[in-house]
């Protein structure tokens, strides 16, 4: 019985993984020409439901109707042919291939009766697509040289190239700047006007309320309900998502920073376009938030300090002693930990278990007689972390690649806590994390500061900078443009410093 009001309908979807019922009779109904937000806590089953729609996973039970007719979706290529496209939460581009090749992978335009790839057409089509998604970079450029946000645009261009009628965007803005988000929203408006149904997954409430027409909320793999976005407020969404009311978004700021412990002096990158003349100090127990637009070189600076990138001059001191850091291991050995921004590239080790991922940076501490790894101690440590951060997983042996995006992030935070560092650098630690878990992570950060750890927190979320900072350091174009006391930080004064181009 086809209900043709809907472009696509999923009914009674059940999907079980070993030890987890990821979807328990989930459902979704998409109308043409609408933005449909899909919301739920980390691990609620949003990505899994979309992977069922896109043919990555086979449903155990359930049906999909496309324009009223029941359909089976065999695999992602089949989905694309049916007009369903997906931009993944964890980007999976092929770095050594060009932008054009990434977009047309598996469906290259052909010439001479299909024998050869028609490169000319591929690149001219790519150029048109990039224009359509309001981007200008070279279609022949290798994807590996693009920034995360540019890669995201390539993925969106790829989806658009399929002339899709359903477009799934799984946390598309988690690494975009405000300006890039606006550009994406314009693309979404364009597509919506063309009648495309868009599924939008995000943990950012303001975005949801701004662009969505309808909202479906999931909890523990189950369908909670679908509402007209106009009927909802942030509080209502949160309550329906977590099943209870949340009163605080940030822990109270009662921090008392102590002595200066960490000092960075005249720190300058070997790359003239990157960070330069960096001077700052950090106190024990201080949370120093680093603000700035994407491209301000905040991550690059921290990677420089941590030994991932080279510097041409400058010194780093901890408690008055100069630290020699040439590679990350040197930094870790001297009590510095860093949580990286892009968990896929530099953070998670997908084929290892949760336990391994948590303990890997601190194995030294869990050895008996210097070489025997004490598994029981590790298991305690891991259990402790799983509990503290409410990591949703069947067991500590679960491979980290099978966790939901937000839960992977929590495992990574656990890794650095396990190492008990003196200086903790966190680059966008709550990226992709739901509201409830965000608060948990803020409490952990604040707790660590209370224990006397010095914390550097890079964040692109204004509310996070303002909610967490004892002091805000703002960067623009590789330089520090100013410091603001946490009590006086506002969106306006941060933005002003963030846009002080030389
Ligand atoms: N390939 C897999 N193997 C095993 N378990 C999986 C797999 N994919 C997902 N899961 C589990 O299914 C549940 C739902 O995960 P899913 O990724 O759909 O959550 P999500 O709602 O997208 O969360 P997030 O907001 O963190 O991205 C989680 O418990 C997750 O660990
Ligand atoms: Mg997800």
C-alpha cells in the first residue's frame, strides 16, 4: 500500500551486531523537498540506519519504500543508481587520487565504447560540480592535499553528481568554519528547491532548528517520534533524546590556576604560511581555550608543540626546564598529551580493541618488572574509563571501528587520561559528541584542571570557548592576536581578534 506522499520510507528496521541491537524497529519517512533532521545520542543508531538505507548494511528485518514501491538496496552503487547519496561521518577519500577521480570513483565517464576513462569529461564535469557546490579548487589536485573541510566539499560534490533525490549528510559540519557552514546551507537550500529530500544528522542544535523542516528522534535504536521542526525547542529535543531533562551545559567555573608551568617562546613553523612568533604561558590548573577561524593554524601550532610538525625556531619549557621535542614520543615521555582533531587520520587505530586504544599511550605504566604487560591493571583502567565516560560498547574487546562516532571520540579521550599527563592539549574534543556526553567531558576536563593539570583546549564552538575558558587565546593567520580573560570573553570580542588579518 503505497503512500506516495513520501519520497522514501523505512519501516520496522532491525539491525543487530554481535552484542548490540543497533536498530530496534526504527523508522523514517522523508518527504520530497524537505530537510529532515535525524537526532539521537551517540550510539542511538543514526549512522546505522542511514547505512542500511545506503546499502552498506543489510537489515535483519524491515522494509524500504521508494516513492511508494518496496525496494531492495544491494550496495552503495545500487543506492546511487536509485538516486540515494550519502556523505559519511568518517570521511573516506582516497588521498593519492585527484578530486575528480574521487568524485567519479567506480563510475568514471567512459569513451571509445566504454574501454577508456574519458578524463577530459571527468575533469570538466568535476569543475562544474565544484562550481555548483560553490567551491573553487583544481579538479586535478590530489585529495590528500586538501583540508578536512575541503574534503567534505568533495564528498558533497560527489553526492550531488549522482543527481540524487535523497541526500544523507551525516554530521557534515563537524569540521567546517562558520563561513563554510553557510555555504553548505546554501547548497542545501538549492537542493531542497530542486525537490531533493535531505537527511541531516548533527549534534548542533542551532543548526537543526535553523535548517530542518522535520525532526525524527531516536533513542537506543528505537524510533521516538517525528515532529515538525517549528514545534520543537532545543530543550524539547534534548529531553526526547536523552529521556530526561538536562539542567547544566557546563560545569561551574571555580577553577584557581596556580603557577606558570608551561611556556612557549618565539615558536615559529618551518612553513612560512603557518604559525609564527608564538609566545604564551600556561598555569597549572588553567584551561586555556584557543579560538580562531579554521585556517588560523591553531591545530598546526599544537602539532608543532607536540612534535608532529617541525619548527624552525622557538623553545618550550615545562617547570622552567627546556623540553626537547622532535617527535610525539618525546612529548608523551615528557608528560604532554594531545588529542587530535581528525580522529580517523591520526587518532584511532580501527583494527584494535577499545582496551588497546585506551592503553596504547600508557603501556609503560602497566608493565610489571618493566616488560610484562599487566592485563588486569589495563582492564581496570579501561573499565574505569568506559564507566566514567559512558562509552557504549558490548565489551572492552570490541574493535573501535565498530563504535559510533561519538563513542570513538570518548575512547580517545580515555587514552590520554590514562597517561596521566601534566599538559593536555585537546583539539576539538567534543566534535561529534552529543549534548549529554559533552557535559560529561566538560566535567572531566574541569576535574583535571582542579587536579592541577594545564589544559589547552582548541574549539570552534563559541559556547564551548566561553563556557570553559579561564583564558582565551585567539589566533588569526598563524599569529596570536590576543588574550581575553575567561570572565570577559564574548562572541564579539573573540570574533574581533579572530579576524585581525595583518
Ligand atoms: N559495524 C559495526 N559493528 C558492531 N557494532 C556496530 C557497528 N556499527 C555500529 N555499531 C553499534 O551500533 C550502535 C549504533 O551506532 P551508530 O553508529 O549508528 O550510532 P550514531 O547514532 O550514529 O552515533 P554518533 O552520534 O556517535 O555518530 C552503537 O552501539 C555502535 O557501537
Ligand atoms: Mg553516527
